[in-house]
């Protein structure tokens, strides 16, 4: 029997628009969902725990967030977390993604928790945009602003791919 | 991290997790006595007050809520009420009821999160919520179901589960449909039942035998358990929000980037669940009072470790109150009343889940913000948390380093501090000589 339902895709934007480049995650997530109305926006998030409940039953969750890795500003990074075989990846060592973060539990820990109670999504992808400034204030850095269209396109591509496969 | 010898012991923990923010804790012990406790906070000070200056008064609820992602409704409500105070307007009863419903949603969400995922692991010997979920998946699922009901209330009233977008000075952008509000009744009934189970669950935990002396401050409202209205109450009398703003003096402490509040520049005090329960327990609905009594909880509760039971009782209250508001809901005639700016100072206090939140603004005739003051619960509670730690360490000197560190972290979490609001992680050092 052919599955005709549309895949549930949740796009979560992390970060605050009042901390300059930290706001890019939410901006990109909102713009991508605006282009594909069958997907669901969640945000702006500051705590991965807020994903619990929001991503139940999702075929794909795309987390969009500013990152600070030392790469050139505006660089996009795509990381797919292996939901079925979670292991200690490089992410675990990163504040905000690992076990201990400023907000109690990091993204990977929240995913582990969700798995323990059968509430984990089937796929989890992180789209990161390298930021430059995260101090208080509004507006993106020029290089980050320039990366937004490509980041939106990448999120949209993931959504469409998931929904065409469902 | 621990290191030391019998004559000179140092315990340090870099990053106390399950606390919203970043900071460190240092305790110094000499001759069996705690001589210094310092809860240090790193992170630039709250520059966002400066960010508000020059903005239009209608922008304050969203800007402050977006900066503090943990309890956005509290920020929105205190900002709205402060601006309405400045402009001399009071919203009608239907708008007020809708605001209270939204605020109940945040209490449900926040208390369920703190009880199940941040605080309960301490009592059950689990490193974190992930371990607890492995140990008790049914319990954690119950907590998340309650949290999700809070999210549903926030989404229905506020437009979004995480960052409500429907709130404005004077009321709301749109009134929720009657059917959408009434549809909340069944999930809220289930959440109230689950909250009652939560009270039973946490009442069975083992609590360290520690008592503290607190000067409690909570909002007082004659006909209800105050959340979004009423006057600050302390020492048996009430004050206006503006009077409270005058006596609650914040000072900058060199070791910290947060401000510490003291009454009359001198005395520590405590806001939050323990304070609310101590001063307002008689105003809880019967279902919450009965749950407290069945759990052996009577006001005042001065064992900070039992704050998890108080929080659970408040969870019952928030679900019950939300249900009452849902059943009586009538859409406001207009979603918002008109608010015309005038040059004035406005002050408001509301009960964020973790304690009193004060906003005060000076605005001009054009509605431009000229001064902003935000006093979050954590800066008000910080000195009381330090005093708790002093007692916990003195009572626990026989414990080994690891156990003492664990108990200190737990003592900080008793008050659900949101250090990211007050300024941002904890690292703990206990020095013994």
C-alpha cells in the first residue's frame, strides 16, 4: 500500500534576534517554512528541551542555529544526527549541544531523553550558519546576511526531499 | 571536580547543570564554619535595559520577552502592566482573565519542566533527566504531557507555544475563538489529574533536614492566589509596586555581573513558590489545598528542598485555575483597549514561575522609553540562595566531597534560578581549612 500522507517536518529556529547573528537561525527557519506551508515552524527557541512535545511523530526535524566554530563567517554546515545509533559525537563536547549546557540539557541529550520515552523524531538535521557577533543588539553581520538565501534554500530542499519520499 | 587533603579541602564543579544560565559557586569553610559563600555570575550585565531606551513603549513586551527566552509571558505581562500603569489605563475583566490564562500556561509549562527534568533527578540519584527517563519513562512521560498542556494553552492564547506573539500593551492582537479555548478543558482536566499524581510522587522523595529563615515577598490579591496582579506583600503589610521598587535596592557586587537586590539596601529576601505558599496558601483552590495537606505540606514551608512539593501543589493550582478560566471564557468585546502615551513612570510586578518580576519604565509624551528597570526573580533571590548554601554546607560537612557538591547544586536548583535573566553556568568551589 502506498503511503500518501505528507511527511511531518518540523523546522526549529534557535537564537535571539536581539543578539545580532544569534538571530539567524530563527530568521532562516521562518523563511523556509513560509515557502513550504506543509512544514511546521517552532521558535524562536533558546532551550532544546522546548523541542520535546513539539517534534513528536515528526519524520524530519531541522534545527537551524548560528554556530561559532572558527570557520569563515557565513559558512554553512549541515550535520545529520544518527537518531537510531546515537553515539558520543563531536557535538557532545560542545556547550549547547552536549549533555551540559546553559539550559540544562543539550540537543543530543534531549534526543536521548526523547528516545527513552519513544518521542524522538525519525531524522534530525542541524543546519549551522557561522556567526560573527553575538553581543546584544539587532541586525546580522553582512557575511551572515549574505548566507541567508542559501541557508533557506538548503532547509527547503530538506523539507521537499522528506515530503516527496513520504 | 574535587581536590584537596584533610587540612585543606577544595571542591569545585565547573558548570552546575540544570540551572538556566552560567555562573559559579564558591564556598569557604574554616574551623567547621562556613565563612564565605559566593554565587558568581558571568555574562555581560543586563545591557538590554539600555536596549529599551529610545524604543516605543509598545515594543517593550516583545523585546523583553525575546531577550529572556525562559519565561516570556512573565516578561510580557510585567511590561504591559507597567506601561498601562504609566498611561493610566486598566484593562477590562475579560482581557485580564485571558492574560491570567496565558500566564497559567507558562506556570504549567515551567513548573512541569523544572519538577520532572531539572529537579527530580537530584532526589532519585540520577545525573540528569536522560537517566531519569531510563529509570522511570512513565513518570517522565507524565511530566512532558503536563508541560505540553501548558504549551497548548500558550499556543491557543498567545499564538505560539514558545514565544507568544499575540500580546500587546492594552490586551491582545486578537481574541481567541470560544471553541478553541473550550477545547482546552479536557487536556487541562487530564493535566490536573497528572499534577495531583505529581504531588504524591514528589512528596515521597527524601529531603535533607535543612531549615532556613526567610523574609518572604509575594504578591497579595485578596480573592485569589496572585499571579498577574495584586500588591507586593512583606512582613504582614502590602505596598504598591512603585513603593516596592523604592525599597528593593539593587547593588552591583564586584564578583558578579548581576545585580543583587536587598530590602532597604540591607536585608535579603525570597520570592517564588516558597514565598507564595507561605503568604497565600489559604487562597489556593480546595483541590490544591487538599493535595498539599495529603502531602504533609503546611505553610510556611522553610525547608528549601521541599520547594519541589510546593511547586507541584502550584502545578495543581495552575491547571485548576486555567480550567476555571477556560470554562468561564467569554471573548473580550475588543481584544485590546486603546492606550495613549503620556509622560509618566509606570511600575508593575507579576509572579513569574520562579518569583517576582518587576518592570519600571519612564516614558515621554511620544511614548518613547527614557529609562527602563527590570528586576528579575533571581537577582532578588540570590542572597537567600547563598544563605541556604551556607546552612547546607554546615549541615553537610560530614559528607564526602562528591556528596556535598551534589547537595550544593541541588540547593541552588531548589529555587529554579534563571541566571540567564539576571545576567549567565555555575562552577562550584568549596574550600575547607
